[in-house]
C-alpha cells in the first residue's frame, strides 16, 4: 500500500498523511485515491481549472474523458453500483479498477475529494453536477423501461442531463414552485410552461429532470411531478454569470408550451416533493467533501506562502500571530474532516431510506459546518496572502478562486441558514420519537 505524501501539514486528511484510520479499510480505497490523483493531475491540472474559471466554460473533451475512464457511472449512481446499472452502462470498468460490488460511501468521498485538488470545484461540477443530481431521480424512482431509455446514453456520455427545480420565485421553499404541466385533451402529453433558475449544467444538457406542478398551487407539497424534458424548440437556455465557478454552467431555463409525453413522468405523478428530499442528502454530502478539500488547498498554499514570504526581516511563519491564524484554520479543518468521516461511516451502515431519517438533520448541520469552515478558512487565507490573495495569477490564485467559489457551496443544496434550522428541527423530531 502506498500513498502520495503531502508536502505541507494539513494539506491532506490524516489517513493520507499516514495516520491510522478505521475507515479506509479496503485496498481499493487507496487504489482509487492514487488513480484519481494521477488522473486529475493529467486531465485537470490547476492551470486548466484556472483557465475554465477565466473563460467561464468547460470543454466537452473533458466530459468525454470522464466518460471514457468510467467516471460517469459513480457520478450518476453515487454510493452503490448495482449490477443492473452496469449492464446499462456498456462499460464494466470503474475508475481505479474498483469492483462494482466493492464501491461504497468512502469511494464516493475519495472520488470527489481528489477531483477538487485543483483548488476549484468547477471542473468537477461542470461534469458531475448535472448528471449526479439530474440522473438521481431516474436511478431511484423511474421504471425499468425508463431507466433503459435514458441511462445507457447518460452513463456513456452520449447525452447529458441536469436537475431543474429552483425558480426565480421558489428556491429554499421548494413547494412554492409554479412551473405548470397541463395534460393535452387526449391525455398523451403535458404542455409545460415556466422558468427555472441557477440550473447547474443547464447549458450543457440534452435532458432536464424538471419539477413541475401537475396539480395544486404554489405552496402545496403534493401535486409536484418530475418530468424528463428533452431539449426542444420551446425550451431555451441562457448562461448566468456567477461570482465563482462559472464553468459549472449555471443556467436560466424557460419552457414555452413544451410538449412532453406522459411516459416521461419519473415515478408517480404528484409525488416528486418526496423524491426531491430523498436526493438532497447525497448532494449535501458532496458539498461537504468539496468544502473539506478546498479548506486543505487553502492550508497547503498558505503554509507554503508563509514559510517563503518575508516581512519585517523574517518569514511570516515566524510571527506568532500568523502561526495562531494558521492553527485556527487547521483545527477547524481537522474537526470538519473528523465529523465528515464519522458521518460517512454512519451512512455506510444504513440504507438510504434509514439514513434519510436518522442522519437527515445531521447532514444538514454538517453541510452548514462545512460551508462555515470554508468561509473562515478562505477568508483567513486571503488575508495571509496579502495583495496576492486578491490577484488572479501567481501564488495566491487558487486562494483567490476559492474565495469566490465557496458561496457556490453555501447556497445550493439548501442554504446555510436553512440547514441550521432544518438540522435543529430534525434533531428535535428524532429525539421525541426515541
Ligand atoms: C451555483 C448555484 C448552483 C445551483 N444549482 C442548482 C441546480 O442545479 N438545480 C436547482 O434546481 N437549483 C440550483 N440552485 C438553486 C439553489 O438550490 C437555491 O439558490 C437555494 O435553494 C436557495 O434558494 P434562493 O436562491 O431562492 O434563496 P431564498 O430561498 O430566497 O433564500 C435566501 C436566503 O433567505 C434565508 N432563508 C430563506 N428561508 C429560510 C428559512 N426557512 N430559515 C432561515 N433562513 C431562510 C437564507 O439566508 C437564504 O440564503 C443553484 C444555486 C446556485 C447559487
């Protein structure tokens, strides 16, 4: 077993730095980490991430590379890779040669963690965000026939998909959505009208897993239905420029009299609110993994910088105040990693349904912890870099990029304030049941 040794303290989770761990018990955890690390250095070096950030767009070439090397299967399927989906992928190879039956929650964590070592989550999100969240409802709730219709093209990269829930007037309050889907008189189609906003990967997508209202009114939890809507004349996309991570392809989508066959309903009509909540846990954990890695990238760059940079006749690292700041960043990051790994372990021992009940509130609080930690760490990192922390080139460029990107972790998948509230409510509910 071999692991790449970090160059600075805190640049890696303890287990990668050689500390014993009860979690990464399989040889395939190590094999996957090494494979994805090499793959990332080859196909998405930090320079490419910075280039994507400047241009605000990712390349299709990179998506096809992800497809060729088997990444789309775990992207779409998440934490378990049942055999039936492998048969639909036409490619039995997973990254790092991990066997399908061996793939677990820690492989999922390692995959996301290593892909974000560039110091940006945009190259990953530009390729992962749409598929992971858009295919999720098909994987978990669609009929076998529907899975056979969509998954072969999605798992092999021939087609792309995204998740379209949020609207200009309905974000945190999902039940407030008002995009309508009305049946045609012959009952064979829906006619969809409405707008969706901030849709990750929308500009890259061929299909839109869209939450529409088939009955009821905005504010009702029932009456929301998931439809897979193919790109067509009445479905228009417009790229939105955001403060960081633009290459993830944040998109404004409009539907004008878009005709969709009733066969494109995922699961049961009117029940999508339940499906939306079911998928949130994996999305939130992915955000935790990304935030944790970005904290470590900040620490890596800051430690190097403070050893090198001199002020008042000595390296910054020789100032007690500087060491104190780094200690604060490090202790918060280590605490985040520890809680994250403990939660992943707990999830790995429960079914998704059980985990949603028992760990739903905990993952909400963990997401809030992760985004509060990256906010603190990125802010301190920019200060320690001085002017270089604001400069889009040179030693501080990754820190500058992370400072703009972390807000893109704090708001999607449940805004930080909403997570704190949800975490408390869920804990009280669970406790009263116990
Ligand atoms: C980069 C990015 C990518 C995204 N990707 C997708 C995607 O792929 N698909 C998709 O459907 N959506 C996506 N979203 C939308 C995202 O899910 C919403 O932005 C998010 O749910 C918050 O909704 P909102 O922006 O409407 O804010 P609002 O709901 O208006 O909330 C604004 C603020 O009000 C406060 N607040 C609101 N409600 C409460 C409450 N109950 N308790 C305490 N405070 C509260 C919070 O501070 C919150 O941040 C994305 C957003 C961003 C920024």
